[in-house]
């Protein structure tokens, strides 16, 4: 590494809408007075000025070895923000508490703020993080847009979107009405589209983000009585792969998880005999706790090189 001062620079943009600042190029002068062409990472662009001191570091890239200028600047880390849908109970509630514990301010979404949700907000604030409740029906795009706009207005950004909201209306297909089919599709699948579509422009402008979609083991094994639910959760998997491919260039990573039996109200509402039979088929011999699923979501929120994946968390129930 060699000490140097920035002489001149140009910020380089790419034209796809919205315009994205990619990197900067410039010329620095080292201690011997030699001029060196350099590349400068995007994160330093707001700090650039002639005379800025720093160091020149040679790095390998797919185009060969390139000199990078690393300026000496005091970087103030931005507060990270996570928006979690269906956050008042179960996996959603466990997720907001886990993300808050690793440094995220939280926007909790649901149709109503339950007592469990209120308690979660108190716990988040006791960790020194901000927490707001944003009411919205994820199946309605206008409500989702209003929700995201409020999160941006009050918390400044959305770094992580967890599409967790979902319902089930289980029936054998012959007994399932068109209304029951459509309701589950609207909430569980269209809701994921609505929320993702609403946050994408903000994530692009801020330079990246993480989207984690909660699918289900039902999407993989075609659970009896869940034609609507399995179809919606299967659609989430395909949707996840498309988003991952389309937006990786903007540093937006999109992954899905497929939980098996989790100790939530949805699972515990199963008839006792069916529930016992299901637990008997889990090699680990028990259901997952919501906190264990939240651990996986938190991992994906922090990953830097995983995208387009569907990660099962079912203790071997579906192998």
C-alpha cells in the first residue's frame, strides 16, 4: 500500500433506470510525485474531493490487477432497517426480535397490532432500536405502497424485506371453492409480489438490499388439502429465482426459505391426530420453534453472496 492524494476524479454511471452510481475513476499522486490512475469504490463517492488523502491498494479483478484508491474518511454506518410482514406473531414476531438483536430498526406489518406485537415493539425498543407498526393488507397494492412510503419516511430506508405474511384455508380440492382458492393466492403469493414491487425502487436507489420470502415445505411435497397454499408457496419459489436474477446487478439478493412444521398457531390448529402423525415423521422428533426459523432469516439478511436459493428448514421431514 502506498500513501497518495486524489488529484482528480470522475464518477461513472450506468444508464438503466433508475440511474445507478457504480464506481469512480481518478488520478492520485503518490509520495514520490508520480501520477497513478485508480478506481474508487462506490461507497466513497460522496466523500470525494481534490486533495483527499488515502492509500493505493492493488487488487485482482476479472480484468486483471487494478489500483484502487482507498480514501481516509470517517464512515458513519447507516442504521439498517427491516420490514417484516405478518409480524405480530409466530415466525414474523420471532424474526423482528432476532433482527433487532443484530442491529436492525424494525417496521412490523400486520392487519392489526396484537398484544404479542405490542410486547415485541417494547422488547425492540429496550434493545435501543426503533420500531414502528405499519398496518396494511399485503394483498392490496395501494395499501402496500402506502406502507412502504411510511417506512421510508419514518425510518429512512428498507435494507431487508421479509415476506412472511400468509394464510391457509385447507380443503380437499373437490371441496375448495374458487373464493377459497383466490383468497390464499391473493395473500400468500400476490402479497409477495406487492411488497417486493414496492420496495425494489428504494433498494435500487440506496445501492442494495435483501429480500427473504417465506415459502413452505408444502410447495415441495404437495401436501394433501393444500392445493391453494402449496400453489402459492410454489409460486414464491419461482418468483424468488426471477427476482434474484433480475436484481443481482443492483446488489439486491433474494432468497426463499421452506419451513416444515413450526410451532405456530397455523400448525397447532391441525387436528391432534394429524399433528401427532406429522411430528412422528420428523427425524428430529419435534417441530421447529419460530426462533429457529428466525435464525435462518437473519443469516440470509446478512449474506453477501447467496441469492436465488430455496433453503429448507424441516429437520429431515422432507428429504
